[in-house]
C-alpha cells in the first residue's frame, strides 16, 4: 500500500527551492485600496499626470511677478488650496496664496507671509530673496513615469502614493484559497475540557493566526485519523477541494501521522516532492503538488508548526504572490549561550529577538520538548543552528528568521 | 473667536507624555481566539490543570515497568495519542505506545522503538538505558500557575498557548471606536480626476491602512473646510459622535487648517492639550481630550501624517489598550550621510531600515518636501534628528522608529 519509494530527507535549502519551484504565481485581480494593505502589486504604477500636476505654492504668502521689483503691492485675489483662478498680474499686483494652492500664472514668485506686512488690501514686502517657493509642475515626476514597480508588497505608505496617483483599484496577486485540516484522535477543541489522554488543539489557532497576520483566511477542518473519513471530508465539494491552492494538514500523533498524511495526499492526487526534511523540528514534513496546488503535511508538534509555517509555507505564499525568491534568514548575535547538542540535523531554535544598541540580538529560549508551547509564546524568531554544532557562545553571529514585527 | 490662549509648542517627549496621560485604558471584553490576534490581553492566564495533565510518552516505543529487567516482553496493548486505558503491568508485559499517548500506569519507562526488535506479539529489547522518555504530569506547569501575564499583545504563538490552556475566549481591551475626517477643499477621492488646483486625498488611505495593520477600522468621513458643515457632520448621531474614543482630523491646507481644526475641536467640547509640536514635520499638531476620548488634528501633508500616526496616535492606542508606556525609539546606524540643516525643531527624517550583518542600518530617504509621497512609499522607519543638528555622517548612531515589520 505504501510501496511508493520515498526520496531521502531533504536539506532545508533544498526544501525552500522545491517549494519555490512548485508554487507558481497566481492570477491577478483588482482590489480597492481599502483592501490592498499587504497585497502584492503585480502592475507597474505610472504617474497619470505630471507630479505635481500644476505649479503650487510651497508656503503661505503673496505671489508676485519675478520681474516686479516694487515693495508695495495691491492684493487682487486670495487663492486657497483647491482654487483655480488663472490671471495675469499687472505690475504692483499680488495674489495672496495659501500653501498648496495653484499659482495663477507662470513667472511668479511667492514671498512668505512672514516677510511681509499687510494693511487692508495692501502688502509691503519687508524682505525678498531669490527663492521662488514654488513646487513646479512635474518636479517630482513626469506623466507616464513609473513610480511603483511590481512586484512589491503594498505598505501603508505605498498605498498612500497609489491614492495620490489615482491608482484606486490596483492589480494584485489574488489570494490563495487555503484549506487547513487538523488531524489527531487526541485533539479536542480549545473550549472543551480534555479527558485523560486528550489535549486541546492548538495548531488550528496557530495556523489561523499565521494566516490572519498575512491577510489570509482558511477553511479549517478537523478530521479523525481515519483514512476513509478524512478522504471523504477533503473531497467534499462543499469544502472547495477542487479549487484549493494550498492544503495544510496538521498531523496528529496517534497512528503514524506521517504515513497517514502521505497516504491521504497521494490518494487526493498529490505528488510527494519532499517526504522528510533534514531539520529539527520538522523532520516529518511533507511537501506535495497537484497541478498548481501545493500541500504541506506539517508535523503535529507546535514548534515544528511554527518553524515550518514561517520557513516553508511562507515561501509558498511568496511564490503564489509572484515575489522573487529571497532568503528568509537575517544575521544576529547571540545574547546568551546556546546549548545545542551536536545533532545531525539542522536545528531551528526558538528565540527572542531584541534590538540592543544598534544590533539584532537573539536570546535562545528554553526548549523542553518540540511540543513546548511556553517558549513558542515568547518566540519572535528562530535561530538556524548548522548540523553537528555543539554549544554556541554568547556573541556568536547566527542566522535567524524573524517571525513577528520589529523588536 | 480664537481668543483662547494657546500653550507654546510642545517638545516631542512631552507630547508623548501628554497623550499617555490623557488616554486611559478602555474597558475589556472577551473575544474568541480566532479574533484575538494582536489584541491586548488584560487577564492573567493560568494553567487550568497540570501541564501536561497526564504522563505522556515522549517517543514511539514500549512502556515497561522500571523494575522489570527482562529483555523479552509480551505486548499486551497498543496505546495511541488520545487513548486512555489504565492498567497494571505484570512482569514480562509491555504496552506499545505512541508519542503523546498517556502512560497506562505509574512507574513506567518507555523504550524507544529503535532500540527493540518486534516479532508478532513479542518484543526483544536490544538496548536499554535509564532515560524514561516520559513527559511527567505537571513538568511544564502546575495547575493555577500563571503562564501568560497581562497586559501583553497576543502573538500567534501566544494564541496557540492560550488554545492549549483552554483560554478560548480571552479577556482583552476593547477596540477604540475611531472616526477619521479628511478636511480640505482641494481634495478629491482617489478614483476621481482632479481639476487644476485639486489633488487626490491620500491621507484617508494612509490612516485606514495604519489602522488596518493594527486590526482597527474607522469610520471615514470627508468634510469641506466649512465650519458649520463640518460641525454638523461630526455631531451627527449617525456617525456615533458620542461614542467616539479617537477622533482623527486630517487637516486640509485651504483655509488655515490649524485654526479650522482647533475651532472644530473646541466647538465639539474638546480641551486642547497640545496646540503645536516642536517637531518637523508635524508642527501644526493638535492633541485634545473630551472625557476619556482623544482627538488629534493631523497636519495635512502625508509625511506629517506618517510621523504623527506612528509616534503619537500609536501612543494613544497603546494607552487605550492598557499597555505600559514604552519608548518608540530604537538605535541604529546611518547607512549614508544625513544632510540635516540645523533646523531649530526636532526633525523626523523618513528612512529605509535594513538589517546589515547583525546591525540595524538606516538609509535616509530623499525628502523634497513635507508632502513627498515617493519617499513615504519606501519609508519603513524615521530617524530622530535632534534640534540644531547639521549633517550627520554615515555610521553615526541614531534613534529611529520602525514603522513596518522587521527588515
């Protein structure tokens, strides 16, 4: 039944390469700006008109002809931002003008209000230099000039720029349709008191929050470790099985989770690409493909989930979004000794990342077991410890993956 | 009409102190875990039972009595995770047991499956050491022990821990009710082509995205810079004026935005706490209070919005959530010279934060004007440049505020 020969355990970097190679960019869609935060832009945004589109005053003051050297002027208009009343200024005439307002003609200079004295409809210039205090039409960008290049993940600042350019419905990668299944006969929902032998399901909460932080939702299912029942559940058209882009299966521990998930994936028509990862935690990882869809069999323990989500599932999400492959690893300094044991697999060690002075420092967290949730609650990073490494001393430079916003 | 005497411009640190002092913690509510990401926990979570609640096998193997020194055993049961079948083992008996399964009795040791040879219903022990491979009841935490302290912002990992502890509806600070008003006669919505003199409103998009990144939504209004119309709009019970916790007013530039917003706030019953900030950008900032509600008059230019949101509005959100005051500033190193001009106000300079080797480095962005949206699109931080500072050389240590997830 499980006769398919399995590939050997796959090194971490290879797993990343396999995921990136298998997960192609999804199609695009347009979304309103109000829903575009964090989405990946897939079209280049150009200036629809010169930026600024008209010469604007940079200050509150009085617009006069550059060639008019008088010191007393008659105020003939007051232009506020939003106004557009072009006019030719005669010698001795000024227009009062507010910051951001369109200049009424070419060849003007704005004298700051601080450098003037106003009496009724007249203004006397107290000080005048050559600074024009005008933001010229097109000084930021010319019409048609690319201002935001694709692909890029849209930040709040980028969205503000898009708004100012009239890109009110940018074209972005569509979101993947995600199905998550928690398997394991020992699991009960968090709100239920477990009987002896049972534990509360925490992986559904972890997967949901990981996805929510990325603007994604999933359909969450719980399946018994019963092959027929699980297959039926996952084939149910009501769960959109055919349209799934990303299938995440949290392994239970009860009946050989690895074989169970592998058989389930194979039976659903997925091709197994990675059957084991040479990492700790995460060894029983499965990566599989069906057409353009990807599936992950995630080892049931919470730390393995945490690591595999941030390393491998994140790589799949980036590939779906059409982002170029980039290393998830950063460099930091150990804030304390890390007592690794020379394990033959690469170890991903939960850590607390703190900016100290101008350096990124990592405090390795106590790690009782691969199911240790207390360290997970404090972890905002994990450290990459190469295979065969023993104790690493405080101050050692290490590679790490941040898992939360900036420290 | 504007006769109220105004306090002098307020230094940055004082503005932060004023905001923290004025914004008290909001009441609490309970939410399901699925909606709790990023919310601030306001109750201490204790272990509802010993953790783990029963002695569990740490490996796949065979449970035998510690005092049974035989080398061949008869398999009398198979316990999977989720099973609970207590039994007394007689000498020569073993129970096959999966990782995570409850041990059937006290005084047992688990021999790893790798150290055994199985034939039909018998198992021969090839290697045996003193390691018990048991996660003891209560070894992580005792019933009633506090495991997550309040207040803390709930990460994905913290939520997973809460799920495992059965804290399925944690008590968190309720979300503030936010109303945002964009004023300015020069503004048109992003989807509309501006006439000469007009520009597209980008601040609504910026404010919405800033809030969305923090799990918040606001009611967004646009008001003309017409005092009577704006007051009527903001008093409209349909906009929940009475229940507003946080009122954000984006100033227009057309008719003296500062006076307009100040008069509007005063007329709505707010007390002005800060009438000007000694910062660049952000000088025309207003902070006001009405009972437990806070209001900000945000200078209309986008960079001032960016800075004031991340510095001052963030401080208000933290105070509402009941978080203790912490400095928003981190230390980093300049990746290039920063050409400040000795300005008498503290300057917040937009920057691109990058982790380089193990250091946080900041590339100052080109900053044409305080309305420069192009730099805003790239900015993920801003640098604090003290008043009176001229050029700062590459490599100088500077304080900065990160505005996006980790570099």
